[in-house]
C-alpha cells in the first residue's frame, strides 16, 4: 500500500470521530441548562430575553442549532464572552500562544539538558557522577510539579531576594506590564513574546519575556528531563555493549569517537521517537504550572473554568438535595439514574479541585 493512500485512509477515519465529538459536546452544552443564563439578570424583560434568543438562534430547531454550532466551530467563530469581555477566538489565540511558547521553551531546555546528561551518565556507569545524575532523574519523576514550583518561587522571591535584591526575579505573570504596555509598548502581532521582541528589535523586551519564562519552563521541563535521562542512559548502555562498538575499540578509536560518533546517534533513535509524546506531556503538565505561576495560558484557563463549573454543580447539588429530600441519591445511582450519577461525580471533582486550590 502506498504511503499517501494509508495517510488518506487514516485521515478519513478521523472525520466521523470528530463529528461524534461535536455531537457530544453540543449535546452536553445544550443540556447544561439555559444557554442564555450568562446574559440574563433580574432586570431582563421577556422582550429582551426573546431578542437574545433570536440573536443566538436558541429558538431554532435543535438540528439547525447543531449545524450552526458546527459551522462556528469550523470557521473559528466562537462567539463573544461576557465574562472575558472579548471574542473567544481572540482570547483562545492569546492563551494558546502563551502555553505553546512556554512548552516549546521547556521542551528545548529538557532535550538540550537531558540527552547530554544521559550520555555522560552511561559512560561514567556506577561512578559517583552516574549515581548523582540518576538521583537527579529519580527526583524529577517523584517530586510533584506544584511542590517543585512552590519551592522555586520561595527561593527566588524570598531567599535569593535577601542576598541579591538587584535581581528582582519575577515569579508570576508573563511579562512586565509597565514595560510592555506603558513605558515602551511594542506590537504583539503573534502573541509569542520572544518572536515579537525580536521582530521589534528590542533586547529589553526579549530579556524581560525570557526572564519571566525561566522558572515555569524549568518546572515544566524537569519531569520530562527525568524520563529522557533514564531512557537515554539505558539506550546508551545497550549500544555500548554491541559488537560493532567492541570492533571500534579494537581498531583503536578514541573514547569520544566511539561515544559521540557511533554510540550516541544509534542510542538516540528510540529516544527521538518518544519526544513527540514528551512534548504532549509538557502541554498537559502546563495546567498546574500555569496556575501556580499565574501564567495566562490554556492550563490556567482550564483550571478556572473547571473550578467555576464544579462550584456551580456543588451549589446545584445542595439545592437539589433541599428540593428532593424524599429521594435517596444512593438508590438512584444504583438504579442507573445518569442525572444523579453525573451530579455525584461532579461533586467529587469539585471537592478535589477546591482542596487543591486551598493547598
């Protein structure tokens, strides 16, 4: 089978999957209550409510609403947010750029650091250097991201500030608002601050953006570094035990030639194949990192939305309990009542997120 035929078939199979996802998300949003609740207040009249319903197409049949929703998704016309007071597409574009830029920097830092450490650890096997690097990698796998982030914040904001107050190292936000918006504003055309600073030819803005990224990028990269170090070390040890490496040694090649010319390139093959999944893991890990460092990305946005939704569900559950004192929730769950089951699961999520926020 030709490659392009295989790729075309795989892409064709994604179409029904994507349609299924849109149907599920539309159904969930349609069944979560009044979609105009965010626009309605106590002073909203019936005429104003009807105007809002007509404007947003709520009065249309459900299949017409679905196709309108599908068209909006495809054309990136995602409406206007009354909470953010801006277009959803613009808000998403800015936050996506913030998350992607942070993830790319963390990925570059993790790969550029972990691969040399893994190679060095393998050639110094069972020596103190190897044990130190392995301990460093083990700590990266075991330490929770949020704890490591809080430790770095405390060190740079409290401890380091006492001895080196001139550093004034930022521990929150994405940039210095006074510099970027008031003192010396520049155009943020791409929303990738490093690229925008380079395009404007401003070293001050580039340094400020990079300085704000270092701590969250380090936290985000640490767990990936641990995985890459251990993987690279194991691959190098396997390669260094191969027959062609022993042949190279018997021919009198130097240790550096054997390691970096013959060993490392072959050991990197399985490592590189997993870097794609590692990058996806960085984006997933951005949820906690962005929340702690007040980074305006998709991760922090997701936490805000989830906490708000879960709190609303919790309040709804309490009201539901008051209004339905004659209903045994556990019995309804056993009977397979999906409504009560979903509310119960949402309550668990709410409690977990609120505990996390308190911590």
